[in-house]
C-alpha cells in the first residue's frame, strides 16, 4: 500500500502498474486463504463439517468481496488511463481497499480461530469500539466490531470507566473548594482585586473543563460498542430477579409454605415505610419465605396496601393458622414475625449493603452501585400500581406538562430541618441544576431547561419560579402543602407523594439531599429505568445509605500520608468504614486497621461490594 501512495503523483501509466500489482497481491492473498481452507477440509473429522461449511461460506463471501473490488479497480484503471480520476477520489478508494485488507474480524474468521476467541484475538485498540466519528483514520475502528451485542466488556473496563467518571467530579470538588477559600480570603481584604478576578477565571474555566470531560465520558459510553450489551444485561438481570420474586410470592401450596410476616405501620414517613417493606422482602428472599404484608389500617391509607398497589402475592395473603414465632426462630419455623431493622438481633450478613453472591459478578460489571440496583428491584416489584393509581399518575404527568430533558429537584424542609438535616437554600440546588444543563450544552447545543420541583414546603416552588424565570419549573404547590406534617397522613397526601417520587425517579438527573428517604427511594427506582443510573444524582448532604445497614466499607487503592492532624494514614488494601463525603474532595471515615477516624482524599479508595450467599432459586 505504501508503494501505491508513493506512485500517486506519477503518470497514469504508473498508477495503472501499481494498481495491477495490488490486484495480483490481493488475488494471491485470497488464493492462500482458499488453499488453507481446502487443506483444513481434508484434515477435519466428519463431526466438524458444520464448522467447515461456515468457513467455506465466509471464504466465498470474501471472494465475492474481492470480485467487486476487482471491478472497481478495473474501472479505476480505465479512468486513470483516460485522466478522468481526480487525486482525492483515488485516495479514498485506496484507503477503502486498505481497510478491507486490515479488517481483523473477516480475516480471523476465514483463517481459522473459533468465533468465541475472536474477541481476545482482536487488536487492543479495536476492542469495544463502534459508531466512531467519520473522521476516524481510515475508518479502521469502524471495520473492527459492531454494536450487535456480540461482545461484552470486561469487569476492569467497566469499573475503570466509572471510576474515571467519579474522579472527574472529585478533583473538581477539591479545586473548587480550595480556590473558593482563597477567593473568600481575597474578598475580605487579604489580597488585591486582580488576584480575586484571576481566581474567578480559574473557577469558571475549571468548571467548563469539568463539564467537557463529563460530556466526553458520556460520548465514550455511547460509542464504545457495549451499549447493546448493557441494555440486554440490565433487562436479563432484572427479569431474573423479578421472576424469582414472583416465584417466592406465589407458592403452589400456600397453607404449608413458610412465611415471613411484616407489619407495614412502622412509625415513620412514607419513604421510611417503603424501605421497611424492602428490608422485610430482602429477609424473605434470603430465607425463602413468602412475604405476608400486614397493611390494614395503614396510616397513609386505612384500606391497606392492596388498594393502592398490587398485592405482594396473587395466591398467599395471610399467615394461616400456624403458630407464629419472633425472629430469628428456627429453620423449620413455618411463620416468622420480623421486627424493624433497628431491633433485629442477630443481624444476618445479607442485610444492605450486601448483594447476592450469585449476581455480584454481573452486577459489579454492569452497575456503578450494585446495592442501589438491588434495592430498586424490590421496589419495582412492590410498587406495581393498581389501575386507579396508574391512571392518576398518567393524568398527573399530563396535567403538569411533563417533558424531557428534565431535572428532578427535591427540597426537604419541615420536620427534617434542624433535626436530621441542615436547611439548604434554593440557590444551592439550582447551582447543580445549572451545571447539569451547561454540561448538556457544552458542544453548543441548546435545550429547554425544565425542572420538576417537589417539596413539603409550597413556598419553595413559588420562590424558585420567582428567582429563576428562565426555567420551566413544573410542580404543584398544593401537593407540597399536603406534604406538611399536619396533613401528611391522608389519601390526598399519599397520592401527592406517590406522584412526586414517580416523577423524580423518571427525571434525567436528580438533585436533592440523601438525608431524605423520599430522595433515596426516587434514586433507587431510577436504577430500574436505565442500565446504570448510579451517577445521575447530586446530593447536597449525605452519600447514599440504607437505614439500619451493615458497615459501609471502601478499599484503599492509593496510599495516603496525613497532611494535617485531621487526616487518616492509609495503606493500600486497608478498609475504611465511610461516614460521609464532604463534597470538597475529601471523605470522612475510620481506618479499620488502625481504628482511627479522620479525613482522606475520596479518590484514593474504591467501593468494596459486600456479598452474601443467598438462595439460587433453581426452580425459576
């Protein structure tokens, strides 16, 4: 091919000679393949005839491909001889011929390796790529693999991709926090105005750089060739879990089935009660017991769960006449009554944040936070609406004018503020909303900026509309008023909170406080709508947690020497029990090796996914 390029500027006759040489070389290559295939046929046993037939078919395809190229070459020679081909056209055809010759997939198939090994044998720079920009050199990447679900990414690739995405945000948290401190010092008169302006420019350009990197990461995900696999794997995993839950909840012999009784009326709000039922369901799954949900007289709806959502079982609705025993009971106890998670003793290893051992390898490859996906699957089963509830949700979306793109914002006030969480201004939430939309527009595109705003304080919605008229702010102040403490436990309030959570979970991005269980429930449900929605949020306070969870550990991957007396000393391999993220580049936790608490750079650890041996449900 180099010879063809060197002869490009020569006379038409030189071009013709070069291309004729290329045709002969091409024909020789095909001849070698055919001879190899013929020899292989003579050596193969009768049991391999199907494989040989496939290879013959592939060789014939290549021969047909070659015939077409020969016709094009003949036409090219004729045009060259008559000076009718311009330089650019000739180059394009030469590049196309080069690409065909370099197609590793076609050549490898005809040469002999089994189809299952093609992925491993492909050049490293071709693995997992497709849909590359048209400007890719010689379109070689496009000739490599296609997004037809034929190939799967490695765990290392998926993990590294998500880690980069997390660390992009963490490095920005660090620089924005530190430069913000310097800017504050400058504003207080400790430096001149020029320095303050310089710092402002660093912050502005740094934010733009971060948004560009995040946009690039999103494009990488969309074009890396694995998106078909991600969607299929997410569907397959969800389908498996949903079938297991349906099997568990519909025993063939309800009277003799082992059961676990869960009382819905835990003394807390709606989000907390949902998490209580999920905890009961996880224990039922782990112990292979049918969940019996006692919901009559529910404080949110006296008629019970089944009048709002579908029953958790189609065939087994009560504990029957067998004796009931409190947790932990015995393996042969037929009916077991479960306390709230805070009172559970002994505590089994399968409580959150653990995921099933049999699903863990697939989940760790697919999802950035497997426990959130796992909890989301139980909510998916539990929150199947009755027809009246479904009609209400559909009408609510229509009346509010729901459209995408949209950011869900949840502002929790009233009983949370001053007890479990700090009060955050509307401006704090909107800073992150603005950042999300600027990231969408980083390449010059323009979108309508929409927000779905949910709150338990009606004044928040009115304040946001007044301060941010450039946004389409969707929200119902009446729903917010009904969410206040005095009117929270009514049918109207229940409909409102169900609609709020539904629309928050359907948003493209979520800005809220994870100290609120409403926000965490919405985030968990969101995982059922995407292959991986682990990064589609911004919490103003806590990291994700599950009330009553077992220890949340992260593993140290980069050693750390303390910079101040507040810092932890970390060695590679240490486990750190995480208490929270300060969203300034640092997290807080305790080193389980030294038993010391303190701060550490968030990027120096990685999530440790806890697993537990759970039933495999072979009957499903």
